[in-house]
């Protein structure tokens, strides 16, 4: 392997939040995803709030983080509900929270409200990193920049591109958000990441974390590509 070539089969897992947020998720599926995450050494497993306590038990005594969502998927819950969700997730054993910004409020000019809501969720997270999903596909370039500023000013640890409901992460958006946060927060890319090429491209564009529901498939394909001399 050339000196300037990164060892992606070893490096990529540390960027990945293996995501399982479907409507029909069994405990058996959660258990399987947790076991895969331990085996592959993924950074974390992102599950719906109802599965946090179970995932915490499955991942006890491992380095894999338990991640859950707040205000998912539309961000339209009231502030009171989001704050409660955050505190409840922490009590159940979540290590990190991925919160959906109130996109509607942001688009209609209530930016102070949006910032205050994020601040309160960050406080309820009690030191756990909060990633704020801004739904880049619904925003203009200027709005993405402003949203990133609100997220960082409110104390969140990451700005996150998407839920996947309205589109997905692009290299262009990752670069834009990376510049907008200016080192004050990380950037998580999510939505439509189904292949190792896209995953690598997003990291090279500046993503610090990736959310994907096909993490195991990506790693299998990446190892095959490495064995074939293509990576």
C-alpha cells in the first residue's frame, strides 16, 4: 500500500454510526446490529428511543456508543417534549443524541426560538454530545450557513446533514458545513450513504462522522475492493 494511501478497512469503521431507525425493528435485529458493530469496531449504533435500554445492555463492556434520536424525524415536537426525550434517553443509557432541528420554525424566521431549543436539549443531554440535523436538502446555501452557526452557538457537538427523509449528504454540503462551523463543531453526514466510495468521499470532504443503515454491507464491499487491489 502506498505511503499516502489511507488504510480504509481499518480507518472507516471509526467514523460510522450504524443506524437502525425503521418502523419495524425487532429486538433480534437490534441485537444483530449491535453484534456487528462490536465485530466491525463501528463508532456507534443509532437506534430509536424505545430500543436504547436494550442496546445499552447489548453493548455493555464494549467501546461502541449507544446513540438515539430526539424530535425525529420532522423536528416538529414541542421544546418540552424534546427536552424530556433527551433526558429520558440519557437515563436509559444513551451516549449521544441526534436531534432534529425545528426546520419549520427556522424556515419561517424564528431563529432565536430554534437556538434556545437546541441549548435546552444540550443542557438536558448532561454532557453527552448532541448532533443537530438541519435537513440540508430543504435549505439554501445561506440558510445552511446560518443554521450551522445557530447549532454551534447553542453548544451542540455536531451539525448533521439529514434524516434521509428528504435527501442525503453531499460532498458540497459537507464542505460548506465544515467551513461554516470553523472547527467549533464536527460534521456528521447522513442520508443515502450505501457504498464505500461515497463514505470515503464524504470523509475526505470533511465529515467527522457518518450515519448509514448499510454499514456492514459497506465494510464487506470495501474489504473485497482492497483484496482486489481497487482501494
